[in-house]
C-alpha cells in the first residue's frame, strides 16, 4: 500500500467540524454489510472521520451467522471464496479471519439416475473421475482444457477486480477504447488466443461456452449453472459467460477454474463481518446500527449529508452508499437530483431476485447414497452439493420465474457447513444451507405462508431425490425468500446481488453506463456494494474500490 | 480444358452476385457458380402456387446498401422498390396501427398508454442518434483487435465521435449492445402491443427470446436500415426479393461476369495452401486465380474443402460458429383479403406489416417452447400482403400473403419425428394463429407453401435454416464474424475468400459482405501488382 493512501487529510478542510448543529463527518457510509464495513475501514484508515449507518440491528448485511436452536448457520451467503486477500492484508485481518477450503469443491448427485460427479480442487483428480463416465475420455479431456482456459482468463480477471473500471471516453481510437475496456495492461499479458477468447466469450451464454468443451449433459449443466446461480437468468441466457469467467478468478489466494471455489469462514460468514467491523472501529470509524437513512441531502448538485428516519440529520461532504443502486438513487434522492433520464434507465435495470435461502437444522447427517458411506462420503459432502440434471432442466426451472411463478423443481445448491467447521454445532446436529432457485420476488399472489411452505417443500423434495429420508431429519427450517430480502435487508427487488449479474450489467456499466465507476450522479456521492463492479459475493472489492476512488479524489483535490 | 478465370464466385445469392459484379467491373474475368437452376439464394421469387408469386424466403429490404444500389446502378438493371409502411398489431382487446403520420401514431399509442405516447419521440430520437453514429461501421471491414493498426485508422473518427456523444446516447448504445430488446424498450414503454411488436426486431432469425441479453444487438441490426431522415424504413422490391438478385445479376452480366446455374461446386481445388479453382459435382474442373465463397461458413470451410486443409484451431472455431435456425416461412395464396376482428376501416392497416406479437409474455413464451425443442404453440408472425403494393404478384383480385414465423427451431425434440413429419401440422398452426385475429383468413386460402428450417437448409443451402448464415449474436459480430482474426474476408487458405453473410456485417439483404469482400480482394490484387 502506498504512503499516500495513509496520509492524513489536510487540516481543517475535512477535519471534524465543531459540534454545534447537526453532527458532521468527512464521510458517511451507508450500509453495514461487508462492503460498507470495508469502505468505512479504508476511509478511516486514510485519516477521515467516518460514520457508518446500518438500518438493521446487526452488522453484516447478507454476510451473517444466525443461530437456529443453538446451532450456528450461515443465514444468507454461505461461501466466501472470493474475499480479496489484499483487503485482508490492507486491513490487518490476518489473525481474525480463518478460511477453510475443502478438497471437494462440488459433489453433484444426479436427481434421477443415481450417478454423481465430483469436482475436486485438483483438476486431474476430477478428470480421473470423469473419465469413468460414458464417453469419459473425451469429457475428461474437455474438462481439463476448459479448466486451463478458465484459470488463465481467471488470472486476468483477478487483476481487474481491484480498481476502477476504465473509462470508455478517453480513447483517441477504437483500439484504445477496446484496450480501455479490456484493461490494457493485464490484457496485453494474456496470450493472444486467450485474449481473443475473452472478447468472444463475455457475451456468450454459459451453456454455449462450456458446450464448446464438453457435451456430458450432467457436467454441462453443473458447470454452466455457475453462470446462473443467484441471478434471474438460465445457463442458456447470453451474458452468463461473463459471470462464469468472472467466477473463475484465479490468483492471489483465489482459485476458480472450472470447478469454482468452495471456501467457508470459520464461525460462519458473520465472522468476516465481525472482523471487518473491528478493523473499521480500530481505524477510528464510528458505527451505528438501527440507523435507517431516508434521504441523501444535497444542495446545487452536491451532497451535504443524510437524513435518518429518526429525523436526525448528519452533515458530510461525502456519502458512500453500499445499498443497492435503486434504493440509493431512486429511494434516497429526488427526481431533481437524479434527473428523469437516469431514473428511467435505472428503473429498467434488472433487479428481480429469484434466489431463496433455506436453512435446515438436521438432527443427524443424512445419507446421500451416491456418496457412499463412512468417512469418504463425509469428505464428498464437505463440498457444495449441487442438485441439477440438465441445462434444459435448469431452464425449465427458470422459465417459471419469468412469469411470476416458482419452479416446480427448483435447482438446489446446498452446503453442510457443520461438516467443514464442527465448531458451529455443539453436538451431532448439522446445518444444511441451501440456495433455492427460482423463486421470484414478484411471485404471483405474493409470498404468503402457503407459498413459503410450498417452496420449502419443493426444495426438500429435491433434496429427498438424492438424500432419501432427509425430510425426517429436519428439526427446524428457516426460509428467506427474495421478498424477505427486500423487506428485511432493503434490497430492491430482493436480489442477493443487488442487480442482476451478466454481461449486460457488467464492469463500467454495472449498474449502468455513466455511474459504473463508483462516482454517482452528484458531487460527493459514491456508489458501492454488489450493484457496482465487480458485483456480488463476499469479495469486499466494491467497498475497497469505491473508498479508494474517494480517497484518490481527495488527494487530487489537495494537490 | 476449360478456360481460366481471374475469379470464381461460389453461390448466386445476392452477396455472391454483388461480389462478382464488383470484380467484373474492375476488369476481372469472373464466373458465378450457382448450385440451383434459379439465382438469388434466399433472395428468391418463385411461383410456388400457379399464378401466385412469392418472396419465398427473405421478404423485405431495408438494409440494402445505398452504395451498392448506386455503384452497380441497380435501378438501370430493373430494381424498383416501393416503401412498405406501417405495422399493424392485432390484439385481443383491440389493435395498434402505426403508419406514416406522426400525430396519428401518437394517438394510436395513446390508446394503450399515455406514458408510451409521451416517451415515443424521445425513444425515436435516441435510436436515430445511435444508428446515425454506428451506421458507418457496416460499410467498413471490421478491425481486428490484434490486427494491423492501419485497420483501425478508418475507425478513428468513430472512436472520437463516441467520446463526444452525449451520455444518454452512449448509455443507450451500450444497453443495446449488451442487453435485451425488451429491457431496452422498457426504459420508455409499458404497453403490451407496443413492446411486443417492437421487441420482435430483437429476435428475427435468432434463437433467443426478447428478454435474452443480446437481442438488443439484433434490434440494432434491424434498425441499421433506416434511411436518413426517415425512421426504420422498409421496402418491397417490385416482383419480390428475387428482383433484387435479378438486378444485381444484370449488373454483373453487364460488367462482363459469366453466370452459370445448375453448377453445384463439389470441392475447392487446392495447390498446397492456396486455392486454384473448383471441381463441380459433374466432375468439371474450373480454374481461377481467386476463389470466393458466398456460401455460409460451414459450407465454405467444412464441406467444400478437402479434409485437414485448415489449421485445427480455425476449424474448431468454425465448428463452434452458431447457426441454430429458429424461423420458418409460410406463404399463402389468397382469393381475397382477410378481415381482422379488431381493425380500422379500409385496408391501410394491411399495406405494411401485420405483426402477431400482442404482448411481451406472448413473445417470450413462444421462445420458451423453442428452447425445449418445440415449435411455438403460439408463434410470433410477421406477415405481409405484398399484392397490396405490387399487384403483379398474383392474378387480378387475388393476393399473396407471406408469413415469417418464429419460433421454428431447426433442432426439434425427438418426439416430433423431424420437420418433415410435422410440416403441414405446423402450417395449420400458422393458419390457426392468424385466424385467431382474422377468423375468415382460413377461408381465403387457395394454396400455401410451408418452408420449415429444414426446407430452408435443403432448398436454399442455409445451414440449420439460419436466415443470416450464422446467428446474429454479439460474440459473432464484427471482428468475431465468423472467427476472431479472420473477419476481413480472407481465410487461412490463400486466394480463398468469404463473401457471405457469415462475414461482417452479417445477414439481411444488405449486400455489404459481398461488396466489402470484393473491395478487399481488389485491394489485395492491387497490392500484389
């Protein structure tokens, strides 16, 4: 890290103001999720007086550890594989966050035919397993080739996670424009073949992309599912290739490849939020919970602070919002501040959530016949457990959600964190944490008790297809629908990634071109959170990047 | 022994004929070899029902490059085009009828939504600004990201202009290139028939739904055709689209090109790594210094070249080039005009396009069926009655109607037993679909021709029945069409060129690939000299 970043701000100009009238800060950070905490920590570390406001009564946003009858469970996000090591280093989290990466990345029991695919950390081991499938030699070779391609491209994407997406405006030629789009420096390091493939693959569908390497129906579904998980798209939707490529980030502690990552935090994702909050406070940031912001105040196109639901006003020349872009720009600002054009484009931004979370407390570990039994079975079950059969099966599940219906047979991707981190459960009980898709936030008829029960039952039925008897082991179940995400977490549309991911809402046009580089439409307003580059997942990158953009702006202003 | 040509053009569709015309005009001894006994490829007029002439495949012209019309003097060679104006969208609760008069159109739109009418001008202006900015690109070869910097020089002005565009235009352009037609339209509009109908421009010929990202690009492709000053103009060639091919063929012949029909090429002859001629199915060998293929990329590289003559990576890339035809054509001979249940008085609403696209959900569900391997149970239709503009297409008092139908996926689910098995059933479905809005339609039919994607493939030679000789997908456009590194009409085989819609800027009756390929060939000859 550079000395510049740590330099204290110029005296007087941004120092804490006299405490008459409303309380004043250099910057207010909206949202106490992991991105807000990261941003607050970076700003405070740079010497600014920072206030972080969280509407809920606890910090963490969607990175939470909940307790179900004495057993700790990942309430929403359950894996944290892409958390940026450089942020952990910058903020000194080394001692306080411990991550575990099981050797099994994914265990995928087929929902009907009794077979299973296992993806391992070691691609050769995966290929050895694949080669025993029908037409396996070809599949294994295709898998290794794809894995190699995704790792090489992933190494490129690893380098573009940090920093501000380049502007498209400065180029004097289309070559420069393209190079700007593609982040010239890491791009030129790529072999030409990989560079060409990135430019071709970004707009592709994940199913088309993977399908060029292999045609094993189950494996094709499993790998291309990574382009669709958490988003209102199917694996055949164009642009999911970008999500898949991005998810393959490799380098600086990350290791995506074709299998994708499976990493959990000891103590659950809440442990990361806790460590980040401690770090932010350690750098001097002030953090308030139960502090719902109802407006960003502005005068003459420049941010002046925020107003709270309590009526309190807080003065600050800079506001960095990690809330979703629609809440920030449509909810907290008036039309005179944002203008009709931006509002119109934002309203059409895709943010309908389709992902529900089902946490099951199990009185003992269920049997997955396809995994066998004993310790080797337990090793398999330490990975993500993906239950899907074919690309068209996933598409059918997706189709329902386009018309406000939940999938008859949802796709379920589960994790049993208590197998990886036994400290979560004080006894032999287990948590099965399941992503259930597709369950649209705008469900026809609304998310009534009956609808909630129906979705949970359908998800359990899917689990039963690969773990017969699991239904009888459920001691408690907790369901969080997109409607809950919208109401209780404030995410417009109930989208876990704030706005849909994919090539259409990507890089400098995430959430929209013109506000995709962390600077909002008003002076002093910074946008961050999952709705900005590089998107959702527990990476911390949007928080750090936006904070660094603000710090850089201040440094320039000082010159 | 046959004589030796300077250039052999494989394929007598509008692109092949265009290439031949330009090469012949430049003094090259040129021959066109067409597999069928009729010229035109997919720009084809045929009397499929006695007395009734149909534009069998392609049916409207909007993209035909003005340079081609001018430089080949197509008017002199008999090309006459009449504007095809307006779009009529029947709906269960009424209709939407847009024609030329702006105030009338706003009134029509206001019937459905005040907001839509209020936003219509802003939408038009945005799309006009975008197409005005991007249109020069379709008359330039695509620059390669790793190519000679000189290739980029032609684009320097475009890049500078991009920087100067207002944010709203830039934003909208990116929205179109990366997003879906539906999401784009939703920024302005809310009413079902307006979004349904306009979104159709995003799916024509493509195996995607209106809500699929990427359809914005297809939408943009269809709006290229706008002629300065007017908004998204379409035209009907007198005598059907075959008349376009006939005019270009006339220009080619006048320039000295020889055109042979019933001359299917079996294989391109190679001498080492260069093309030196072709051998016909008949066994006849024809020698030429340059061989140009106006067939699609799969025929060009996988069917007409000897095995193992291409670099492995290139061949893989061609195999990965997506075709996936998604549309059919059903042509009707009618003994009178159909009466739509909800329509304005007169026949004005039938003069342009009749679009069965009543709502976005209707359109998207049509795609859902196709995705799973079924013809749409309720398909999108784009129907024209050309006889209202060009009465020569049918006997006096009679009419022809041509319906472009989507989705008709080339690859059907096994239970259908293949296209030949369900062809007539599919034709009936189209009749039912039209009759839902015009109950007397079925009684007016005196003949019909169903062109399934399989028919388009077998008859015209369009791989997988794709009307654009390769899907219009973002990843298959510009420098990626058909293969990254090979977008400038050259191929890995020396003296073998690609001039079809599989090359930049893609399909539609544009003649742009044919013209640009010819110019590149001539440039290379000039350089060699």
